[in-house]
C-alpha cells in the first residue's frame, strides 16, 4: 500500500497556482451494430456471444465501416460547432493488451472527422464558460477483462483474468477539449458542468444512451497546475475511471490539492495516468504515460478514406437539436423558474423526464416536484440513475391527473408512485389493488367526523365558540381514522357544518 498523499489546502492551491484542465470523453454510440462488423451493439450479454471473426481479429477477416456510426460522428461534430473534415482516414494505434484481440485499435489520429469546435457551458450561478473542442474522432471500444481473485478487482493480486469481447468493436467517439485555462477555483465545477452539458447534448442528439454507470459515457480528466503568472503549462496527470458527474468534480479537486503539495514541496509531477477511487475520492498512480510515438500510428490499409459530401453534412445540420443554452432559456421562461429552480432542475438530470411528463399532460411545477424531489430521493436511496427508475413520465403524469381531479391526496399519490415503482402496475391498478381512493362519500366521512367530535368535546366547544382554527385537531383525527384517505378540505367543511359554527 502506498502512503496517503500530502494534500495542500484548496484555498492555498488557488492562491499559488492556476489549474489547467483537459477533458477526454468517450461516448459509445447506440448504433444497431458494431463499427466494423455486423455484431449486435448491446450492453452486457453472455460473455463472448456478440463476436465474429472481424471483432475477434482473426487472420484474414476484413472490416466494413458502419455508415450510421459515421453519421453520428458528424452530427456530434456539428453539435459541437466543429469543422467536418472533407477527407479523413482511420489509423491503427498499435499496442498490446489482452482485451484488444487485433493488437491495434482502429482509431483516428491526425485526421479526425471533426475538429476546432466549442461548447458553451453554463455554471450553477449562470456564468457561461466556453470550452474549446480540439477534435472528435471515431474509434472502436475494447473488450473487457475481469480480474478474478484479488481484493481490488485490479490485475495486481488477481489469480487469473477472464476476457469478454462483446464490447470489442463497439463504435466510440472520443471528444477532446483544448486546454481549459483561466477557471481558477471553479475548475472542478467547470469540469463537471462540461461533462453534464455534453451528456445532455449527446442525449438530445440521440446518438448514445450516455449511461456513465454502464460506461457508455466515460471521462478522463487531465489536470495540471502552473505557478500564478507562469506562461508554460505544468505537467499533467490523466485520471481514468471517472464514472459519475460527482466523481469528475472530486477527481479534479483532489488532483489539484495533491499536485499543489508535490510542487510546493519542491517535487515534480509525474506525467502518468491515475485511477480514481470512488470510496475515498483519491487518485492513485497508474502507468507512466506513453507518447504518441509509442503507438506507431499508421493509416489503416483495410478501410477506404472517408470524404463526407457537403450535401450530406448540410442535410445532417438540419437534424441538430436545440442548443443547451437556448433550451435552458426556453425552459426557464416557459415554466417561469427562478435561477435556483432552473439550476436544481438541470443538476438533477431530470430535465428530459420533466419535459416528457409535461408533454404527457402534467403541470410543469408538479412534474418538476415529482422528479426533482420525491423520485430523485428514491433513485438516490436505490443508488441508481433517475432515468432507470421503473416509472415512466406518462405514469407520473397520470398520478398528477388523479390528484388534480381530487381522486388522490398528495399523500395517497406518493403511495401510488411507490406501488408503481414496486412493479404493481399502472397508477390506476395500484389505486385499485391497494385501495387508495380518497373517501369522498360524505356519509362515511360524517361518521368519522361525529366520532372525532364526540371523542374531543372540549375541542368541539371551542369550534362552536368561533375558534375555527381548533378544527385542525378534529381534521387530524378524521385523517387518522380514514388512514389518510380523506380530502382534508372536505373534512374541515363537514366539521364546521356539523358543529354549526
Ligand atoms: P492523450 O493521448 O495523452 O490522452 P490527448 O491529446 O488525447 O492526449 O488529450 C490530452 C488532453 O489534455 C487534451 O484535452 C489536452 O487539451 C489536455 N492537455 C494538454 N496539455 C495539458 C496540460 N499541461 N494540463 C492539462 N491539460 C492538458
Ligand atoms: Mg487521449
Ligand atoms: Zn463482430
């Protein structure tokens, strides 16, 4: 075990250094098939069942380019305000690792399909940071190794390793930023907001399911520090395995405080990859970084170059979704949100769900309330992403409809939603089977009211004497007697009627 690294106080890091960031995001495309063969592109599956001679790298097998993959790459490039290459090629990136059966990754090197773009990122307080995009290029994913027997799941200490090539050859787009400078103490927040904005954009493009938890969106965070006022960048580290938005922010922050301590102690930062540990928010050294020369890149001889026609690019330009910043503005105006409400909504990752719920007939405020509060908490306590909760926007909309029509109280509505989440069917089924309808039959309510009044004669007297607010105690008793299934407003009316106040 390595010793715990010395860390510099964050405020001191900011006082003495300027952080520089570089973010590399890999996104798996949601094409039906892999990038260079006809194998299905689906997550998981029995190991080594979605493979063929091409993605297993068997001798003599030849790649065939997936046109839909190229289309998605161009659309991503356009959405990131990039130039689209008039002509580009694939390249072989040569290295050995058991999860890559061909011994080279088919990638792009100095001729990416898209380059020189930008993405405007809105921070929590509304400040907009423009992140320059260096390039977005096409490549293929590797397989997966499973290291069995060790305590950490890493290769060190493992007894043996298993290989699953189902993911080998899945289409990937790597999006690389130019160095991001000048963000100062907000660097960790900028990193997180960038990945969040990019994720929303990719989701809107419908090119990927962007599941960080399943690895279809992955971020490597490059971080370096330079002394205040210096003109040359410091040495960077590249932290891998950062698979949640929160981790992106934590990893950048941790690296800043670690590198600050190294530099202030007279040491030098080693250029290396590092691993992020979710458990304690630290990073640990991986391999020292190879340089481009180590990969012996050369043009891929088995694939023809790609020359997207300008007509095609213009056609694809027409399919661009609304820009993230425009969308924020539109949603804020349409739903009349304060800046804080807007921020919470976007940070919750529920915008699409809320929009779909509104489209299914719910009022914006109610749709927001369900997703940002109640359902976000449910997702949190189950440790899953909000989008994977087993409830649909249409079901949430139906629940709000039942509340609006008076058939459910808010409390009952939460029970119904819990029932849907538990797999008990549609909201109406849950109401039926759990017997959750509001008791709207006055005679049943009156019986409960009379009983409560009889049990608390002193309170009844107070109400009769004009102290209407004392009715609260009786309402409470009736709600208890009806297990919360009464409409509190109607109960109050009946109490007043009954005592004749
Ligand atoms: P690699 O092949 O090492 O991953 P890339 O060019 O793909 O290199 O990505 C490096 C990333 O780091 C880019 O986003 C780049 O802008 C950024 N970067 C380059 N130099 C620095 C530095 N000194 N500090 C922080 N980030 C840097
Ligand atoms: Mg890279
Ligand atoms: Zn295949």
